[in-house]
C-alpha cells in the first residue's frame, strides 16, 4: 500500500495529524496499485508557500495548496518509476483556515485540509482543470471523495 509521510513545518495552526493520516491513507487506496511508493504532504506557513508559488508558478502570493508529481506518466500510475516518492503536496494551514471560514458551520479545518490533499492528489495522478470538461471530471471526483471523508466515523482518540 502507498505510504503517507506527513511533515509539519509550521506551528501557527494546530493540526489533527492522526485524522489527516488516516483519511489520506483511505483516499490513497483509491489510487493504489499495490505500490510501496510514498506521498509526502508538507505543511508550511504562508511565507514559505508564497516562495514556492513564486518559484514554480511565477505567482507572487500565498496559495492554499501546491502539488508536484514525480510520475513520468501520471495517466498510467501503475507504470511507476524507480523513484520512491510519487509526489509531494505543500499545504498552507493558514490559508486552509481562511478557506474553511467561507464554507459554513458544517465545515472544519480538517475537512478543508483533506479537500486540499484530495485536490493535490488528483493533480499528481493526472487530473486537471484547464478546461470545463476536465474541471467537471476533477471536481466530481473531488466532491465524491470529500463526501466519503465526511461520512466516515474515524474512531479517533
């Protein structure tokens, strides 16, 4: 099964890493092809994600999520390369808090973080939203996955 590595490089927002790891592992099963590969999810502050956004997208402002696929052919993820990491997702919990406040009372920071992780995973595995057809497909899968996450009893301590 694909492994999840959570790296929390920020301390401004407290995160429920147990939930995030369990929920991400659940989502990864939908992409897993029996691989022993790994996904890194790195939580960073707004300053750091702004630098990454500027460097890789030439956009000089913070964003909520950036994803980097290391698959040579994301459309055929079963054809994994020798590289042990499938991709990395950088998330700004500060931006996630701002996003979650716009979603209403039924939404939490944990659900927003999971939405960003799902969004990043979809990009890593070849989904995009460059045109309306691709956007509808990607966001349909994303909505289905976040609904799964919302409806599971996670038995957290």
